[in-house]
C-alpha cells in the first residue's frame, strides 16, 4: 500500500527515487500467503474516516481519496503475486460487528486460490 500512497502523494522525481529504493527492498520480502482487498466507495470511506475521529485523517479530501482508490483498483486489477480476496466492504463493519468479522474469517477459511470475490450479505 505504501507504493500506492507514494504514487498519489509524490511528484514524478520523488516517485522515481521511491521506486528505486522500493525495488531493492522488495526483492528480500517473501510473497504473502493471501492478500485481502477491502473495497468501498469514497463516500463510505469518508464516513468511516470521520467516525474514527483521528485528527490528522480528518483533513483527507475526497479528491485525494478518489485518486487513491483508483490506484488500488488499477493495482489489484493486475495483481497476481498471491491469492487475492476482494471483499465488497461497502455494507459491512468489521470493526464493530462480530458477525461481519466472522463471515470474513469463514470465507478465508474456505481457502482462496487465485482471485476470489466476496460480497457479504448478497
């Protein structure tokens, strides 16, 4: 995720330097056993940021968040380094709702091979 934030936040020269360092570091990291992408709309994400109440997050602008979300969509559209579970997180609350959290855990326990989509409650 750091690389996606860097792509949105840094200018071209800074991002180029970041990429150089990133490529050196990433070579030493193991591939994850599973990647979970929690996907939600910008309005939903902004509501969640407001609810969290973390001071520095309150300054996040919708346009910035929209660009970041677009980078995530693009990244995961091409991602194939590990099994990927894409979760429609629009209507779930993994923080405050134990049932939603249990649904996600059950989905993970089924095992994920390749790319899989999970739409809780649908």
